[in-house]
C-alpha cells in the first residue's frame, strides 16, 4: 500500500491536465474536446482497449493486471462542466465564457487519468480495472445512459466506485458511510386552479394564492409532523407564479419544488402525500389541483463490502484518523447512483480544503487534492484486486 508521497511526481503532471481541462470546460454530452484529450492520454499510457462514444462522448478503458485472473472493477470520473460565468480569478480560468468547471469534474478526470498512468505502468494487481469517464453528470443522466448502453456487462464489471471532492473538508481527508450517502432527487409541479376576479372583491373569487400558501405550509407539516424526526425528508417549494398585477386575483397559481430522501419508503410517502395534501387543501376551499411528480436520480447507496474496501484504501493512504467512516449523508444527488444500482460498490468524498462551494462562480478544484485522489484509486485497486 502506498502513502501519498508515491504520487508527488504524478501530481505535477496531473496539475497541468487539470488546468488545461479547467480552461476548456464543456457541457453535458458535448464534452468532445475533453473526451479527445482523455482518449489521447489513455493511449499514451499504453492502454490498448479504449472504447469511445459510449453515451455519445463517454469512454471506458481497460487495464489488465499482471497478477493473473481476477474480476474487473470500475472506477468512474465525470467530465462535464456547468453553465456558470467563472469568477475564480485564477490564471487558468475558463476560456469559454459562460461555461465553468464549478463542480471539480476537471479534477475528477485528472485524478482518474493519474491513476490510469500509474496502474498501466505497474499493473500490480490481478484481474482488470475499467476506467469509466462519463459525460453529462449535471442533470442529464450520463451515468444512467452508460449503464443502459451495457458497460457493466460488456466489460464484466463486478464492483464500481466513485469519488467527489468536498469543499470545507481538509485536503487529505476522506468521508464515507455504509448505506445511503447521497439523496434521491425528485421534483414536482402543482397548479392550483381557483376562480379569478377583482382583488377588492375576494368573496366573488376562489383565491388560488391563499390556497397555494396553505399548501406550502401543509407540505412542511408532512416533514415536521408525519416523518420520523430521525429520518431525512426535504420538501422545498422553489417556484411560485401568480398574477402580475396589484389588483387582480389570478384564476390559477403555478408552483414547483424539489424532494430529497434517503430511503425508498419516504420517497413513496412524499409522492403520495404531497398530492393528498395539495388536493385536500384545495378541495376544502373549492379549488382544484393539477399535479405532476417526476423521479430523477435514485439514492446513492454504498454497499458494505465496497465501503469497507474504500475505507481501507483511503486509510492506508492517509491514516485511519483522516478517514471519517461515519460521514453524514448529503441531501444533494449524484447520477453515479445508477451505477451503484447496477453493481455493488461505494462512493467517497475527498477533501478540497477551504475553497468556495460547489456550483459557486468563485469555486476552483484544489490541485493539492490530486495526489490524494490518485493514491486512493491506486490503493483501492491494489486492495480489491490484491495479486
Ligand atoms: Ni459534481
């Protein structure tokens, strides 16, 4: 097992890759230049099985160990950026106005490339490693599409692992937990249909604004009074559109919001009871509702065996005291969840130091974290596929 010092030389090279990627951010499935850069690097490391064009611009590359027969494990990095105008002030700021690597996927890609170079040179493991570079993590389901296009079966992947940087966590620290680590993401639309009229004569209307306001409060009661306080449910109403005038009661109000949960029961409960509460409250005042509920990313669920391997790999790199193995789940979501539905494995957080938060215009991936991410991947491979 290696300490982080093994990866200091690679850090210098990975820093150049990371800053190049940062300067050239691309969105969703349109990560063409990024995918080309990754493919060329992988080929230059002497990796000969590289499949491109999976889920449009995704890549899977296979490195065979020299330790004999064994299973294949998947390591995944995301490659896409966000439509944010960068304000980090860094010399390597985005050259594409309006696009920005504000979630650190440039760092994730550079770390997996660094690990690829090391593993292709040493091959000190049995079986194989599948390097998964996915497009479109930010809300466009690139991970799901790679699974649907059959990567798990085609490359005989038996376990799969993911990693994300975490601002606010010290560089050289890791965070992970067994079970749910990130939330399921759903959203909903509610249209409250009343009867419009003059705002001076409310008794001649069915005012959908007042009814919608009661529905918003009612939804918060689902969280505070109907959900076990030790379980997590987030319901946030985030859109509210009514009339555009001071003296008009509109005939309908449109609202929308998001739901985050960590367990399937609560997800079902939220879908069922948001409708019941909205419908019941509207009916009580003579209005009606239209309701739409959409399920997106599932819970990112860490499996016990994969979690233990990840804890061991990180612990061997930085010492057990720097690995928080009782990490509190985050209520954000992650489309790596689809890969963990297809195969067992684990997702881990890596400290990014005291940088701006993810998706903030001032954010930048911390290059000091690169050797830790590279080292984690290498240790994970050499632990899981010990020759
Ligand atoms: Ni991200």
